[in-house]
C-alpha cells in the first residue's frame, strides 16, 4: 500500500479516468477482498493519508451503552462503554474506535486478486466514460479512419479507438471508401452491450448537412443565422431553411457565400449534392412559396386539418415546381411539413400569343407565295 496514491494518480492519467473514480474503485476492491479474507460482517473503511501517499484498511467499532442489545447482536462492530474506557478513558458513547488492518492479514493470492480486479474495473470505467461521452455527441459530426469495408459494403471506421459502423443504407449513393480514408459522419446511434460500445454512423441524415454548414458558415456557427429545418434526398438534392433576427444580415447570401463558394464546399463533401437555400417564414403560405422556387406561384391555400397545401400556378411552371423525378416537390413537403397539391392554370395569354405567331407566319408565307406567282 506504500505510495499507492501515486500509483492511482498515474493510472487515472494513463486511462483518462478521474482520479476520484479510480480511488473509489481501489477502496471498494480492498473492502471486498477484506470481507472475503477476514470476515464478512466487519465494518470496514479505507482511509487515505495524502501526506504519506498511502491507504489503510480500518475496522470501525462503535462505542455503545453497557446494556445496549446491539452488543450481543453485532459483537464485531460494537463495544460497551465500560470496555472502551479500558482502551481509552476519554472515549464516550457514539465514538468510533478505528483499528488498522494490514494486508498481512490477507493471503498473497487475495492481494493479487485486488490488482486483477482493478484492471477489469478500470477497463469498465473507461468504457463507461467513453459511452457517456459518445452519448453526448449523438447528432454531432465525428471524424474517423476507415478500417475496412465488408462484403455487404458496410464501412467500419475507427473513432477514438472504438470501431464504428457506417451501414450501406446510411451511406450516400455512389460513395466508395477504402482502408485509410478519412471520413466525416454523424453519430447516429450509441449502445453498450456485452461486446462493448456499439456506434452507428450516418451520412444521409439532414443533420449531416446542418453540421457541415455550421463548419463552413461563420454566421451559422456564431448563431447569427439559424437553420430552421433541412431536407435531403442524399447525393441528389437538398433544401435548407435559414433565418435571422439581425436585419443587417442576409441569411441566404451568408449561407451561399460569394459566388456560391460556401454552399459548393458543403455539396462537395456530400458527393456532389445540390443544395437550395430558402429563407424561412412563420407564415406557411410564404414559406411554401419560397420553398417551391424556382417555380413562380400564384397562390397557396392551407388545409390545416389535413396538413395539405393547395398550390395554384401557371401550367408552364408545373415542371419547375415538381422538379426532375419529383425531387423538388418531395423536398418541399419534407421541409414544410405539408403535402403539396398542385392546381395548374392554363396560360391563355401564352396560347393567344402562340396562335398570333402562327397566323403571322402563315400570312407571311402566303404573301411570299403570291409574290413568286406574280
């Protein structure tokens, strides 16, 4: 036990565990071993001497009245006042007599077992500490190095000496990783079982987009611009709704950056994903209108009970609102929380213009034909 507090301090530093936690583990192990070796019913405590850097195992005996029934019920940990006075005349009822027990009272194998158990408990404490720290980082961006990719295309990544998994379903379509690659992902799920800590990562969650934007856009990181919500079709296209309470800041311009440098940098990290920025509005009709960009909208009618929005637009704007393979309208629904119903209005002015153009062309052709005939 000599200089054991120094050893505990070194262990705590090497394992990255708080000193007090390691100290408590050692104390509990000493008491546990003492109960097995010396006696189960004895009231033990372990006290430290900071000056000498030592620990001592103590048997605590409580001084009681001479006629107290506890003296017969628990002789090991109680002593009568009369007997206590024979040891020290200054003792009174309620005082505790502390008797030090040395490790010589234990077998050599018992002492060795303390240190064997210590290694196990330290390992468990390290896992508990890691588990707690990972739990606090759920939804946050983490970095790691690819260890390998299995036959099912699940990618295994090392993060802080823990092996995490990036399942194929959580990987952006078209992405490929190889051993040694540095990968950023969102910590999606954490659990601890008999096999240790299990970490699941994702690169397809909207949170990935938001975290990358926070890294790339100082105004978002500082809280000047807030992300209301984002929606993604991973690797294809995404929409992010931003807003600010500072009238001097343009939330769209800040997020996009000069010539799109900021938003393009984020898109590059998402395997070329196109990112649309939308300014959030508390008025659903305005928010939906902005989210449906680049289509020009005539009106939006909200059906609150059904969480639907009926959108009126000119027929030539329908393809813009829907987008290629319906991507735009799907993202708008995810972003706003409303199912979008489109009602198109025929563009009569456009049709009349087309008809006039046709008639003009026909007249021109007829005039040219009559000229040649003459």
